[in-house]
């Protein structure tokens, strides 16, 4: 799947900053829930001050997860924080978007280095384009991204810019695809600031790359819009130079940082390349 993996994979390793502080929501819940705790049945023992304090501390230690926004299909301005890593895989029903059905898959491993808040962070990704057991890793690439976290455009928002080279080192069929030198900027903000208990995070991305449209052969710009619907679901729509890519991101587990994305490439069939994508990613925080 030359060229198409980098687009699909770019949002899977996104930076995991939240536009809303989850401790704020935990404190708001603490104002409501204890009222129910204090409403003891007749004859029951009232809650002590020490028990109430322990209850509040437990809420802060285990806060309710917040919705997260994502952009699928384009390279975002965010990158992995230092010490984090990810493993991801992408399946599609078409090896090339303008071919008949020919199922194919790709995989990737990545790590985050450096401090993007103080200076600059780096994300290094190993892409495995050939995943057939008899030809595993015969085709692949190495990709580099430098990213810097910036203040958000709104209160409690966050932004980031990135420059990078996709397909920087390549072997096998990946040598047929040009290197993608790109710049990207993303920002995350709360679209519902008037209701702290129901945040609606949104992510906007805009960028330009030297190998974006026409199956990675032509330079073009790209854009992305994502919205966090609930703590388990997020939706996104992206313009990748010559096609629209839409996706639904699912976080099935609360305690694990796993993500599943169901997506469609070339949604409008503009370049006769409509296809289905299934992406799975697992992010590991603070490994080193």
C-alpha cells in the first residue's frame, strides 16, 4: 500500500494533550455526588469528615475521562511526548485507491523523544508496508517529525506545529514513492466553553507537503477537522490534497490507551478511489 499508509497512520500517533483539565470536571462532580452520599437513610451512620476527604481524593485520582478530538488521514502538528511509544496497524480493501478490491495492510512502530513544551520534540516512526507473512518487512520506511507545543487559541486550548519528512529512509516498494517534506499546524479548543461539565473538544489542522495528492506524487495542501463526541467516540473529516477522508475513532477501554478507527477514503469518489480503512493503535506512555 505505498503512499497511503503515511496518510492513514498520521493521526494514530497524535499528541495526547487535553484542551480541558480533567481535574476541573472531577471537582465539579465532587460538588454534586457528595450530596447524594450525605443523604443517608434514617438510622444510618453519617459520613465523617475524614471519609469525605478520602472520597474527594479518590475522585481526583480516578477522574472521568474527557472526550478527545482527532484528525484522521492527515499529518497533524502534534507528536508523541518524550518516553511514549505506539504500535499501529491499518487494513484497507484496496491496495491502490484506483484499483479493484485487493485487501492489504501496513503496520508501524513509533517513539517520542525530547520535550516539545520547552524546546522541541521528535517523533520517529518505522513503517512496515509489506505485512504478508512470506514478505514481511520487505517494504518499509522511516519517518521523522519535529514538533513544538504552543499556546492555544482559546483559554485552556493547546496548539502545536511540526515539520517532518515522510519516507525519509525507504526500502523495497517504498523507494517508488517520493519523500514527503511537510509543515503542519494543529490547534485544539473547547467548542462548548459555557458548560464545563460537557466539553466538546475540536481539532483543526492545516498543512502543506511535497508528496500529498495523486498517490503521493504531487505537492499539495491538506486540512483536517475533528470533534470529540464522547469519552469513547470522536469523528473527523480531512482533505488530503485531492480526496476527502472521514473517520470514526473509538476508544473501547477506559484504562488502556487503545484506539480503533473506522474510516472511508475518497468519500465522494472524486478520484474513483473510494475505499474502507480499519486502523488500530495502542499507545504506551512513560516507557522511559
